[in-house]
C-alpha cells in the first residue's frame, strides 16, 4: 500500500522508459504528415473520352451558331424610308397613290385628304408646308413641283357683271364664253342649287344647308360666309348671286 499521494507520481525505471517511448511514438505520428505529404492522384482522361471531345466542341459551336442565327432572325426590321418620286402635281386633286409616290407617310396623306374633304384648298405652293407632320426637307423638295389650277381671272378677262337681287338670272360675260349663273335664294336653295355657284362643291353645298338648318335660317347674306370651311374669297365671289327672301 502506498503511504502518501506522492507515491502515485513516482515511477520505476521501466515505467519511465515506457512513458518516454509512448511520447516519442505520439510525436512521430504528429511529424510524419509534414515529412511525407500525400501525393495528389493524377486525373487521366480515358482514350474514349478524348475521342469524344472534338464532337462535344463541335456540337457546342453548332448550338452557339444556331442561337446567333435565331437572335438575328428575330431582330426588328428597320423601317425603311418611303421612296420619293418627284413629278409635277396639283395638291388639290392628287389621289392617295400619287402622294405615296411623292414619299409621304400614311398619316400625312390622311391629314391632306381630311383637309380637302372639309373644303380646304391649297392656294399657293407654299401652303404645302402647313401640313401638320410633313418633314421640312420633304416639303422643300415638293414645293417646286406644285402646279395649281389657274383661277378664272387668269384664264379669261372678265367683264363687269350686271346683277340685281330680284333678277331671275345673272349673266357673267367673258371674252372666252358667256356663263349664266342663276341667283340662289339662301333660305330655300337645295344643296344641288348651291353647287351651281362657282367654288361650291358637294361638301360645301351640304354644309351650307346643314348650317342654315342649325341656326333656323339666314337673316342676312353675310351669315352664309360664316359657314365652316367656306373661304372668304369664295364667299365674296358668290355673294352677288345670293338673294335673301
């Protein structure tokens, strides 16, 4: 029996040797990994895999090429500017196909056709520049090609007209010919009778009748001149033939 606790920490010669050997073994196991590092195994590609690599590369390239072609195919097409074919034209009579040949876009053509349908007229070539949305450079190209119809005053020299409000007919005499214009009773004339006057067509004839109905009849000849779309120059021309009942 051991008499004191010190006896528990006392080693015999053999026990000391055993402890030293144990410590050396533990230290050896700790040092060995640093002395002999583990080798990383080389990764080798099998011959079969190597033979497949060119095919894989080619397939990937083909896929990228197809994607590129698809992307190009679905790119939005650039809007081409309409071609311009210059020729002499009358803007008051030119049809839609003619405007397209001149290079105008659909919206510009609709604007012109609507303007004309409401009684609008081009009085001089420069009026073309007033069309909303018409590019200035295109207008510059078209203005020199505008050819407007000659007015009656240019076609023939008119002589003074004898007319009275109560006369049944009024004669308009010119060097070229004699034109008989009947006076129009503004509160009873039909659209067809209005069309017999110079400068009044289907649109203005119907518009004057509708305006007369809306206001309950004309109280003066000057009221006719307030019809929408009736130019003052046209009104002054037809005023001598208007009769207030």
